C-alpha cells in the first residue's frame, strides 16, 4: 500500500479514521492508532475515547446482569418458600383451604419459573475476562 499523499512512498499504516494509507511523514501516532497528521487526529482521538467508554460500559452491563440474576435467584427461593408455607397452611384450614392451596401452588410454580429464568440469565451473561 502507498501513502495517499506521497504516491511514491510506501505506507507505514492506515489512518484509523479515513482508512487511507499514510507514510511516516503523513502519520500522526496517537498511541492507539494512526491518523492523518493535521486532518484526522481529532477524529481518531474521539474513536479511541469511544472505544474506552464502550469497554467500561460493557463491564458495568455485565455487573448489572450478574446482579439481576442473583436477585432473581433470591426472589425465586422466596416464592418457593412462601408457596410451601401456603400449601402447609392450607391443610390446617377448613374454610378457604382450596383457595389457599391454589395460591400456594401458583407461588411455588412461579418461583420455579423465576429460578429457571435466573439460571438462563446467568448462562447468557457474557463473562468478564481476566
């Protein structure tokens, strides 16, 4: 590849903003990417900053998904326990035992569904690399 300005000189790299080949005289090395000196430097700085913010946001998002999965697991166990309490209580009642038993079964089933969803959420969450 040749420099886009100096056609007779080999390019040392590609501008991260415009994608054109740049020689040593035309390139501005910004540490994490090359830019056309005097033309694309600000754009490349913004791209690097955007990539940094994106990486930080990914870490935050992964933490939030992990926290949500943990909260769902806790909610699931709470619903299961309350459902079992309602079921047990329904056997001590004479009046409205059927209604309390239905509420217990619904809570128990809903707790199991939430627990299943929490497991799926934890599996689908991207893992942070160390």
